[in-house]
C-alpha cells in the first residue's frame, strides 16, 4: 500500500531525497523502516512519501527548518547517513523546499497499490 501524506495548510517544508542504490540490500530495508518510524516521532514531522524503482524518491514534510535541522542531527539518523554514504548509495541528492501551495484530487487517505 502507499499513502499520500496528509499535510496541513501551507506553508511547510519538504525534504526531497533522490537516490541511486548500490547492489544488494546490506541492511538497507530494515534501516529504511526504522528511519520512517523514527522520523514520525520527531517534533515538527508532518508526513512521508516514498517510491523506488531505478531511482528512489522520498519526500518528508516538516513544519520548520529547525525541525529539519534537528532530524538531520538525530544520532540514529546520523548513523543511517554514514551507512548510506559508505554502503547503500551510488549517488544521492537532498533538496529542501518551502511548500507555498498544495492541491490535489481525493482525500489523501490510504490508497491500494
């Protein structure tokens, strides 16, 4: 199943993480699940959307730049960043954007794949 994040009225912030993986799992799947769980517990976290084919894209939503800074410095997240650089990613890019508008179709509840 996938989920469209139920974000509040803008403005808020999006952290867009795009990546190309290295071969093999090497513990990536478990860590990705842990990071999603841990991020959801952080002050200022608003939601998460993720998709992976050849290119992986994960977008997390935050209420402030300070909340993003705090998440980046979280001790378990820092370890995941280290492992990502050393073991899991051939390339990645992080972009941080302020969301000024959002709109769509449907009620953003859970959608079947």
